[in-house]
């Protein structure tokens, strides 16, 4: 079986637990983070994104993503 696309794992992506993943992107504005999940049918759902200003991921940003993940899981 042939793979297509990037193999997303550290340092580009990281599992955050319970089906939540973090995508790590660098751009002119700074270091971006995108929280996402995968659903049935190989869909990727973007839950939350932000520009990171500190070394650690702020709890507030993680809470937003986890809350949205719960909503998405309940809809499917």
C-alpha cells in the first residue's frame, strides 16, 4: 500500500490524548498551533488554532480545543 502525504508525528504533530492532536507550524507571525481530531471517513476536523507566544501551550487554548472535541464527538 502506497502512502500519500506527510507522515505527521513529532516534531510536526503530537497526540494530546483522547483523540486530540496538535499540529505544529512555523510562519512569519511566529509559531502556530492547530488542534485537530480525525473522525469516521478519514475526515480531519480543525478544532482551534492560535499563534504561540510562550514556550508552553497555554491551558486556555487547550481547554477550548478539548471542549470543541467533546462537541464534535457527540455530533458523530
